[in-house]
C-alpha cells in the first residue's frame, strides 16, 4: 500500500489545484468578462441601487400587487438566503390546510371572483423563490389588481402581456409571467 | 399530459442519441491512449502530474494494485474533505463567515462526495464557504466521477484482453478522465449556464430591499433556542416584519456543471437545480438533464468500441433507454393526474397553454410537469440525485418512479462509469440465466462465465438490497430513526426507504422532508454510502482481473448472441425482475398504499 501513498497524495493535490482553483477561477473570470450581469445575479438596478433580481421572486400580499407562488422558505416566505420547498406529501393534511388558507386569502382579497384558481397559485414552489406564475394565474388576479389601482382591466392585461414569456425556442419549459418585473412596471405607471 | 410535454421529452432522447457515438468514440481514444487533439494542448499538464506523482504512465497494474491505488486515492480525498469542512472557519473565501461543520455532518458529507453520492444533510447557502465548495465539493465532483470511469475502463479491458494479468494503470485512467473529458465539457457547460443567469462570483451575498415589506408570524424561541410554548402547550408565535431579502450568490455555475456531467448531484444551493441561480431557464434545465445522462450513455459506445463490437454497446444502451422512457412517461402521467384532494377544493389542475396544471407542489413554473418528471426520472436513473422539483411532494406514484429507478441498482444509465459496470454485471447474470435454460456454459463477449464470475456477480447484486432494506428496517423501528420523519402515514415510511435507497445506491436525492442532519442518519448514512461504493468497486475490479486472465472462446452454434433484441429483452427482464422481487414488499408499504389512500379520498 505504501507504493500508492505518494501518488495518492500528489494526485489529489495536483487535481485539487486544477479542478478546485484553476477551473472555478477561470470560469469566474470568463463569466465576469463575458456575462457580468448574469454572473452577479441578474440584479435590477434603479437609481444606482439594487432593488431585486429578475430571477428571484419577492413576497407580495397587498391587493394592488400581483402575488407570486406561495413560498415555504423559513422563517419568512421568499427568504433567498435559505431556499427550500415545503416537502409536504400529497396526502399530508398540512398540505390541504395550507391550500385552503391560500384559497381563502385570494378570495378575501377579491370577493365575488368565482373562477377556479390555477394550481400554481396555491401550491408552494420547489425553490421557494420561483420568480414566475403562469399566464392563467396572472389573468386570475387582473380583476383585483385593476380595482385596487383604479385602472381598467384592459390596461392591466396589457402590462401583463408585456411581461409574459412564451416557451423558450417555442418548445422548452412553460409560458410564464415574471411577477416582480410586472409589479415594478405597474408601480412605474403612476 | 400535453403534446408539448411529449415533444420536450422526445427532444431530449434525440439529443442524447445524437451525441452517444461522437463522444463515445472520443472517450475510447482517450482511454486507449490515442491522439485526440486535446492532448496537444493539455499533454504537458498530464505529464507534469505523472512526474510529481512519481507515476510511469506505461506501467500496468494487476487488479489488486489497481484497487489499492483507487482506495488510497479515495481515502486521501475523504480525509481532505473532512478536514476542509472542520477548518473552513479559519480559511479564506468565506464571506458569510460560516463556522466549522459539526463532526458527524462533516463525516457524512465527506463520505457522500467521495462516493459520488452527494447526499446533502445540509443546506448549501447556509453551511459551506466558497472555498469549501471549490476545493472540496467541486474537486470531489471531478475525481469521484473519474474514479468510476477508471473502474469501468478497467472492467472493459478485462473483457477486451485475453490471457493478461493487468487491467491498466489507475493513475493514468484517473488523470485522463479528468483532464480530457470532464474539465473541457464542464468549462463549456458552466459558461452556457452563466449566459442564462446562473451565478458565478466570489462576492458576498447582496441585501435587497423588498418592493412590498411583509408582516408574517414566526415561532418564538426560548432562552435555549427551543420553540417556546404557550399556556395551552401550543408553540407560541409572534408578529414580525421583513423589508429586505438577502440574495445568496457564489461560484455556483462551475460547480453545477460538473455536478451533472459527473452524475454527482450536490447542489450549491439548498433547493438544488430548482433554484433559479443554479438553473435559471428551461434551456439550462434541458442541458442539465442531457449532461447528467451524457457520459453514461456515451460510455456504452466506448465499451463497444474497446471490445471490438459496437453492437454490444448499442444493445446495452437500448435496454437502458427503453426502461428510462417507460418510467419517464409513468412519472409524467402520475404528476399530470394531479392531486384529487386539491382538485376537490375547486382548484384548476388541467394543463393547457396558459398553465402547467397537475401537481405543482414543489415544482417551478418555468419547468412545469414534463420537465420535472423527466428530470426526476433521469436524475435517479443516473446516480446524479440533483433535483429540479421536490420529490417528497410528488404524487405517490410519481414518487415511486425515482425510488424504483434507484432500487434497480443505478444501472439504467447509472453513474458515470459505475452505471455501466453495474449493467455489465446484470449482463453476466442474464447470460447465466439463459445458459441455465438451455443447459450450456454461459459466455459473454467470448469469455466463459464460470463459478468465480458468478460468485462475484451474485455478491454484487445482493449487497445493495441488504444494505438498503436492512438500514431502513433499523431506522423505522428505532426512536432516532423515526424522530426525523416529517410526513405522516405511509409517506413517512417512504421517506426513510427513499433515504437508504438513495445512499445505498450512491444517488443522493432525497424525500427532503426527512430531517437527515442527525447523528443517526449522518453516521449510518456515511457508512452505507462507503459500503455501497467501495465494496462494489473492489468486487468489480476482482471480476475485471479474472476476466482478463481468460482465453477467448470462439463463438459456436450454442453461443447466445448478446447484441440482438432478444438479449435486450432478457437484460431488461433480469434488471426489472431482480429489482421488483427485492423491493416490491417495501414499496407496497410506502407509495403503493399511499396511492390507494389518496384516490379513495
């Protein structure tokens, strides 16, 4: 076994140098030169200050904002320093109770709105930071947001459409609406 | 299920098939020491490593020396990763000031990353410094994958050679795997990930004000950090407000690229590839699924090329992809059907072009159901174990799919290297079973399969179920095992079965509700991962040594051809039968009974 000791230690050291320092630093260097905006978190900057990231959702529960996916991060929703899903199983009573509470909150914020609620609006995302909702979930909220902002629904729908992305290359993934960007755009209208 | 979902899955299979031959051909050249272009650029680094290691590249090893070198290298890696975690508080590149990782967790994590498992009992962005991620996790992602590749190549040489005592040089196979295959592919993939939005920076986390500050309730902790209780014995809660968000960033893309290419799976962030900074777009999701299956699939061609008959490789790949395809569709169907209890509340789960529908708990909107089902199946068919959605929240049958994929023994593509050497063991069992049926001595690729080979093969397929079921049984009857369970009922049993199926097959994904960061799971899990990886690796190398010594038997009229559809069916039958017979009783107690409970309402 002693024959193997020197090559084992030296191979580990040399490969650590190569794959643990040279490789990640090379990627960092190239990324910072080629794609600095993305490499640093796709942050949205207004007046020289970072006000969010277009890839990380934020929590909303006011009537005038579109709400994103429910988030199960602790201790508060959309805690982007500790990403997490809920991990509740499909037959867990806690899941059913949580969905009921979310339905109740949506209905309380917009009484009289009776359409069925799209499932992504009442189920927690995998990361707890999902920046998107589906177009149906945005459409469901247009009525409430328009009323809270004293805008007509067509105007709100138009802003939603501007922030709706189709499938990538027309085939990959799902159509989606970026909630933070949509809410920022609505605020900017005033 | 939608037409678009079917197209996305079909597109993945086409892309994978298109890459098998060119990459497999290239890898055969790498391992046969032939000119392949990159050696001109990187040859000097390769020779420098041999020089400082004192290794003569042309010197071959018998199986014992090969196994000894492999074990010594991995032991050094295990110790280094343990030490790095314990000392990270004193080391640089730690902008969040994380302290030493506790001993049991550090042992579990060191065992996990050296065995190519990447089970994570910690959350990345709340535990590990940038330096630990770079020098520890990223390095082991490369070298644990390369270890698997080296063992596979040794076994292939065992088949390809005749009357030979040696099976190659471990150091050469290791270094060439890293230098000529893993590093170049990772570099390209990492940059594509960044271009889409994956983060790659050494700066500290950013504080960001929230557009709308939020009031929420949080549990109150008493002086000792335990949840405080009110008069009725309920946990006390208090109002709190939050007005900013801390964006966790870091050198993620470089680690994510190799975590998929090397079928490792350990996320930079806790939410793994569901996290938008690891996998920001549907394209990155597509590439990550492709990457985690790419090398394992291409190795079937490398194998065929090195044994001199590429049809042998295609037959094995066909068996793998047929099983994978069937289970992907199964998972997609189960998740599309959704959760009847949520449907009963008046929620719309119908998939359309305006919404993903189905069971969206634990899933991301940009990926939807088809991508999540494909990812879950591919990540467990290979030994990757990364996730883009939370498996614990899948429907019972949707969650059964990843469980079964692991319980097949990680041979449906499997880990880079380890998957194919596992599958070749099943091929040996398959020809043995066929030989029994017609009363002939079994042979595979011109090598007679005799009692020594059958003993090794039987040990190889029996050890894993013993470990998995044995430790599951211990965990579910002890307090320390039970107390970590999160979901009630049969799902709680599934969490434990999933944990040991994952660690016992070096996969690394989890039903994440299980609180795995306890001494019990950290220590038993660490032992399980080490046994699963190295016991099998040693037996495989013993088998390689025995096969290399054998003479070639010319094929005769009694030889079972192993490149035909008949053999593909036989191979699938062997894998499925062994897996199902072993695990069906356990599955019946977990996901199957839960499914019946769910549909009954």
